[in-house]
């Protein structure tokens, strides 16, 4: 049964999509079978993996979640052999409203992806910067949450609300939800506050903080505009090394190395 990891933080622009794409690609390169699900109506993962959400508007997560399309018919083969994707589209916003009617509204995604869970070693879900119903669905479908943290001054304050949402999901629909870990993104060792925030994070969350730190790397921000994960865009840059190390740490934590 594949492990489902949701990449979540309701703070915008902290590196969720970059982490989802490059962790998924790195795990795939390390010979795991991986599915990445774009659960954000902004569809950044979708375009970052070279798929225009307008190419095939009728075969996205939205249609899967409203029950119009079997999950197996939404799978896209990416440029990396072991990496499949379920794309997103702005119309996913509509699912949030339509699901309000549904009885098991937190479990729609979990039920929808159940038929393919056994086909993958990992399913990575890129969440939107919100704690709305689609993110709650992602947390309900997930075995664990990975939390990207950009080491800025207010980073830790925002985490309280996310942890509270995680606890609510744990106390209700998904008691088994774990925390995969906190991963520091866009780190710049020359910036004093970055080092301070990382130290604080480690003080608070101890070994729940990944040892691998994702450094600020311009190549990581360029890669999506070429529709490529970093490993296919620049195999020798820091971004590639950092995300491969993060993937290895995830495998190690899950006794899969
Ligand atoms: N390590 C990094 N080095 C340099 N730039 C980065 C790095 N990580 C992410 N970025 C850039 O920072 C911006 C925000 O990253 P990203 O889109 O991954 O964040 P996000 O949390 O998914 O945002 P949103 O909340 O809007 O979904 C993007 O332009 C991305 O290319
Ligand atoms: Mg994003």
C-alpha cells in the first residue's frame, strides 16, 4: 500500500509545490513508483510538470472528486518513467462548494484515489495555501503531512493554526495521520534570521525537523518555467542534491532504503 504524504502549509509561497514536485521526482529517480496529485486550483504542480491544465480540462482532480471520472483515467505519465500525475485546474474551486452537500465530505479524495493506492510506493499531494475543505480532504487521504517552512521571522507563528487543523483531522476522520516532518526551504546561510529560525524550529520540534535543508537556489525557481523537475533541468545544482537527500531521508524514515 503506497504511503500518502500531503505537503501542506496554509502560508503561501513557502515552497510546497517546489517540494512536492522535486521530492516526487527524486523518489521516482530512486526507483520508487510515485504519483503526484495537484490538489491546488492554482495548478502550479500541473504546469511545473509541463502539462497545461487547459489541455485536457475534463480529466483533472476535479472530475475525479465529483465522481465524474475514474481516478485511473486521470493519470498522466510525466517525463520521468516512475512518476505519474493527477493534474489540477482552476475549476477545482467548484469542488469545494459541491462537496459541502456530500455526507462524507472530508473523505471524498481518500475514497476517489483508493483504487490506485496499491499501485504506488508514494503518493505526494501538493496542497493549496488554505485550510479549506480540499486541504482537509488531502489531510484525510494522507498517512502523513510534510510541512515546508520558509525561515522567515513569522514562520513559526503560522504553524499553530496548521497543527490545530492536523489535530482536528486526527481527532475525527483520520486518527492515523502522522507528521512526516518539517522541512526548511529557501535557506540562505548568510542571512542571520534564517539560522535563528532553523534553531528555533529544532528546539520546538526536535527530530521532527528534517536534517536535509533546502537551500535557496535560483535553478529551483527556473525549472518550472521549463516544465521540468530540477533533476531534469540541472542535475548538478544544489537544488537537485538537496531534494535527492530529502528523498533519501524520507526513505530512511520509512525503512525503505
Ligand atoms: N529553494 C528555493 N530556492 C529558490 N526559489 C525557490 C525555492 N523554493 C521555492 N522557490 C520559489 O519560491 C516561489 C514559491 O515557491 P512554491 O510555489 O513552491 O511555494 P508554494 O508554497 O507552493 O506556494 P503557494 O502557497 O502559492 O502554493 C516560487 O517562485 C518558487 O520557484
Ligand atoms: Mg503551491
